[in-house]
């Protein structure tokens, strides 16, 4: 069973937005990397891709821009990034990927690349130093 905070974090990492009442329920303007990683991991393990609406580009379809995580055979995780041509959203301009053996490492890199400046004004704070 997930808490209200976990549910709000999941909504934030998927929709990239929380409304004012949701932000008040969240109770802070920052999240720990661990909280964000846990939400991404829960969602990824349910559906095998993160964000849930991310898709590898196919000709004639709009390009999903940004980073995504995709479950691959043999327990590998691929972090993919794509962007479209500036005035042609259905044409791929660039695509790259990195393979990971470890899901936690893939999620950590995803967060670092995609949300280093926070998510919709909510800071993602670095891991605590021991």
C-alpha cells in the first residue's frame, strides 16, 4: 500500500506537474533522490518502461523527446534519448542509448540526466553523504 506522499511523487514523475492542493499535501518543495528513484522503480517494474507514455520512435509517429528507460531481454535496461527535427515533430533528428545491467544504476543516471534542475519547480536533492 502506498502513502499519499508516494502517490503524489508518482504523479509528479509521470505528469511532471502537481496542482496547488497536491503541492500542499506533498508538504515540501524538495524531494530526495531516494524518494524519486523509488517511485520510478515501482512504475518501471509494473510496466517495463518509464515514463509510461514513452515510446521508441516509429516513422510517421511523433517523436517522444527526452530520456526513457526500457526493459530489454536478459535483464538489461536501456536508457534511450531522442529528439525530433525542430519543425518536424514526426521526424527523428537524434537518438542514442546506454545499456545498464543494474536497474538502480539506470534509474540514478535517468534522474541525473532528466531532472538535475528539479521537476516542475520541486527540487530533487542529492543523496545524503555518510
